């Protein structure tokens, strides 16, 4: 699947105040853009995928395993496979999430 910004992209609601756009993927990798309203939360969860998150806009408090940090535009986070993680949006923003392998549950 190949998607660009000038083509229609399906918006999927996640938690309250959070939406996801699956941008491109194959069986090995997936890229998504996640939009958060201020105060919205990415509920704690874990999955077998390795995840890298790049902060495109805004400010977030992320917890990965036992470590909590505030991150903002330009920061990157790595969530290893199977590690519990979640976030709270402190200032409205967008994330770029990359998963390997791709998240079949997002399709």
C-alpha cells in the first residue's frame, strides 16, 4: 500500500482525543501519524512490535517500562517489543509512529 498526503487517508479514532492515520506499510514495517488533543492519553499497553516514535509537534509525557520523560518536537522514543508504554499529551501535537513488523490490527 502506498499513501501520500494528497490522497484520502482513513482516520481511525483511538482513545478520546486521539486519531490515527496509517500512512504506508508492508509486512515488515508500518508508518502512522497520530494526532492528540491536549490532555488526551495513549493508554498503557504492550505489543510484540518494536516501535519508534518521532515527535512532530506538541509536548508529551511518555512512560516506557519504568522510565517517564517529557518529550517535544524533534525528540524520538524507542519502545522495545513487549515493553509496556503509554503517554499523555501536554500540548496538542502529532507523532510519527513506525512499527516493525507492521501492525495487522491497524488494517
